[in-house]
């Protein structure tokens, strides 16, 4: 019995719906599966979207079908294949044993059931109770090749979300080769869409880009073996004049950490096709007889109230149904990280005063960053040697961790387990673990190389080394870093024909290793990192509930980075630190107040040498720390809304409302001063118009006043000013 998914046998239409969204698909003539609708909920469907029959030149017809008005090249479809006469971007490309790409999938059946199946070996959104969601599986078969295609759709009961993924199963006795298997395809009828993407660079992650969709093909992708700084694995389609607060928006986020591609094509008659999944470049997979290949999952979100509502849907879903573990809903500790304080230049003795000062101001965790292992004084060596450097920790790492614990702080440790330095014991013992092309000198990046995590023996070696540390029980937190893109993608365990599997096997190996570690050490808080935010995605979030957002710690540059990140990812999943001035990345001087306000807008910490602070400065830090302890529940688990966009103005603002709706926090930033500065009105949102809200100094406003009238931000007297406002609902 299902009550979110309905099948109308007469019309041959499937309708997935909840209170907010509808998704409609149909079994068309001759067994093709067509797309009818995705958007705001409709109660019933009476056939008005049945695809019109029109004869269009140069759009051919199905084999054996005489009707020239019916073409696979124009139909809105659920999933398309290369080689079948649909000239738009295919969702899949599979080569048969005879070398052809011929495939004609015809609908064979369906299944619908409560709940949501797990994706074997891959991260995905989940349910805690089968009542939360229902799943539809549509199967089609190509009778000649005996390949079976299954497209999965899960609709959540109380969320405007559909999760989609695809499987292909080889039922023949011969092997096939998958060259592309997208997670999903959505075909929209002719509509005026813009696309929002999150391009960037190291130190400039997730900058918001918006462009109109014109004719032709546009691809947003990564070929770096990981999600990448350069293009996050998310896009949104915005209809017409939609903006942060109003209009229709469709979000698509891939739950995967490797190469990805989001391809958009506006076809000859203005229809729009979106195909998303693993990037087909550098990918192939031999599908042996009897085997199944599972694609990663795409989380599709619909919003009828602009980008903010889309983001809030993602925030709730990713926090509560993608992230896992003890820390999923737990307030995160305020940490101090020694990276920008010392870089590689430290010893236990030198670090102790930093720990003491951190304890003095109320910081809760000390994170020992890069440089504690092997013989590492620079980034040129020792990756792979996961044992303490005796020169820096003569009594072992546990001795220092004990000191940190005695001071009342938790102890966190940086690691980069996917890497190997040529100058390392690991390389000297196992040169073949390094991923490289045979007989060629491997190309370094940051003087380091990748381990081939697709290989079991490599994963086992790393697991043994890490377990030796974690078994001692003194590590409370791990920062899991990854500081280069993959290159020379070649695996010694695969044949020359199957090298196209290397990248995906790497990611599967990484997920397996992470799954083992988080299961074995559930008390550890895991933080992802990739030279800042180079692998910031919901796949990683399934294992690690937070990630380092960017190596750029400049509080003003961070506004844009955090703004872009928040399009998809919840503030509880990204971390931000107050760092030194002049800032190490930009040389900019920004007040402690503004550095604090930016960093306090997510999971908060410090990354500077507090021992150099005056008593007065330490007091200011202690005040910030105390404040964050007071507000962190609202920041990390409240409802987040973007109010002012730094990409289009000199200002930035956002607000948080507590789950109980009683606490409201607003952070507002002005970037540069200007002559004759215009006034800036700030209007809040989502308050109860019938209730009253009190400021910290006792002034009372109606919710309707704060939302409709708003208030003026102060005039700025220096660059990079910011303000935090707190309101408490009083009735
Ligand atoms: C890159 C990270 O993003 C930094 O925070 C720091 O951990 C360095 N790696 C250390 O090598």
C-alpha cells in the first residue's frame, strides 16, 4: 500500500506527490517512459500533458513504427540512451559486446514500496522509518542485449524532495561496457530558465554564478577526481524572475565525491534537458554478465518560494537524513587550530602555551594540524607515515594529548590518509601503492601523490596505521584533508581495458574506508577538508558532519564563500575560524568583531597565535567564545535565511531562527565605506507577525514591523563593519 505514489492504469501514468510537490511520468506508446511534470503539487492529472504528436524534420522515429509524428528525439523523457536516435545529451551510453551502442529500452514493469533502499557502497539520503518516504522503481529492458535499466524515485512525505538514482543489470551471458550512466535526467518543456552554479578555485570556493540558458549544451563538471574547488556538484534552475524569496526553483545535488557532470541542453524546440551524474570523461565500467552497476544519487528539490526555501529544504535534509553519527544533531565544540598559528614550526613545548591560552578564554578543543608525523617540517615529505615525529613529541603524541585533556580541552588531529610522499617510509616499502602511469615519473602536486585507494591492500595498510592511533583513545576529532587533484589515473590492479574504472573505484574505496572508521570510532567527530573546500559535498557529509569551508580565512572573502556554500549545505556543516591580521591569504586587516561575526555564522573556531594577544584582546576573545556558546544551537540547528547578497551589493546579511521560533539572530555586514553612503534597510523574514520580539537592550518590536518596515543599518565609518542583532520572542 502506498499513498505517496499512484499509478493510473488507464492513462499509464505514475504520480508521485506529497503536500508540496508532484512528479508525473508516463508509459508512452511503444514502451518509452516519458516525463510529464515536476513542480508544485497538483491533486490529479487528466492527460493534458500527453506529449503532442508533430512530425518534425530530421527527428526520426522508432524502429518498426510508421507514425512520423512520434519521435524519441523530441519526446520529454525520463532516461535516454546514446544510439537510439535521440540526438540530445544521452543519460547513458553502453557498448555491447559487438561494439555497437544500440539499445532500445522498453518499459517492462514497476515496483512501489514504502521506505527508501540503501545504495550499496555509496552514500545516500536515508529514512529512519519507512513511513517517511516511498519509492518507485521503473524497469525497462533492451530485448536484444538483455540489459535491464531500473530508475529509482524516492519521494519524502514531508519534504519537497525526490531522490533519484539508476541501476543497470546485465542479464545476458556477454559482458557490456558502460561509458556513461547518469543518475538522473529531467526534461522540462519550453520555459525561461536561468541556471545557478557554484564555480570557484582554491581560496575562492562556491562563488554564485547565474546565467540564462540558451540554445546548445552547457556542462558544469569536475575532471579532478574529486568534487573540486572549481565546480561544486550542484546546480539550480530558476524560472523567470525568481530570486531568494519568490518564484520557482529546482535544485539538483549529487551525493558523490568524485568526477561529476551536470549537462544542460536547450533543444531545437526550446525544451530543456538536464542530465546529472558521474562525469563520463575518464569513466568506463565493464558490466560483467549477471552484474549490476549502481549510480550515485541526485537529490532533487523543488521550491515555490525562491532560493532560500530550496536551501532550507537541503539544510534540513542534509542535516537530518544524509549526515549521520553521534554529532549529527550535537552542538559542535569551539576549537583552536594551530595551522595558521605555527604552520610546521612547532614542538609539544611550543604548543603548550597556546593550549593554556585557549583554555583561559574558554575554547573547547585543540586541533593539531599538519606536521606532527613522520619527519615533516614542510609539505614535501612523510605523507603515509602516520606515527608521531619524535623530534616534536619526544614522549609521544598521547603525552601531548593528555596535556590538552588535563587543561579541559578535547584533542583533535589533522591527517591526510589518501596521500603518499615519495620521501616516506610508506613509499620506500610500497612504491606500487602510489597511483601513477607505469614507467613514467609521477607528476607531483604540492609535492605529493595519491594512494590507489581502489586497492584493498592499500586501504588495509592505512586502516592499520590509523587504528593504531585511534585505538589509544585520545583522539576526539579528526580533520581529514586531501590536498591535490587526482592525475595519472591508473590502477595496477586493473587490466588495460578497464582503466576507466580507476576513479570510481577510488571513490568507492574511500567510502569503504570511511565507513569502517566511523563505525569503529563513533566517538570521534570527523571534519572533511580538501585544501579548504575542495571536496565539499553531500557524499562526504554522509561520513563527516562538517567540513573546512575554505583555506581563505579573510572574513570579507568568506562572506561570499559562505553565502555560496549555504545555497546547498547547512551552517552546521561548514566551519569558519577567526584568523590573524593582516590576513595570511589577502593581507587585509579586519576587526576582531567582523572576523568573529563571519566565523560565528557557522561552526566556529580560531586559527591564530592567541599567546601574542594582549590581556584586553584575550578578554574580547573570551567574550566572543562565551557569546558563541550561547548562540550556537540557533546557528547550527536553526533555520537559516539569506537576506542580503554580497555578490550583487556592498552588503551581506543572513538570519537564523531557533527551532522553537523564539530566538532570532541576524548578522549584517557592510564591505567598503563610500562617500554619501546610501541608507540600508534590513527586513527580517519568517517571524510571527502577531508576536513581539525584544532586542538585547530591551526595545520591543512587532514581528510585522521587523518584517515589513525593517530597520536601518548604521552608517559605516570604516571598511568591513558588521553587526549582530539578537531578538527574543516575548509572547
Ligand atoms: C590544507 C588545509 O585546508 C589547511 O587548513 C591545513 O590543514 C593544510 N592543508 C595543512 O597542510
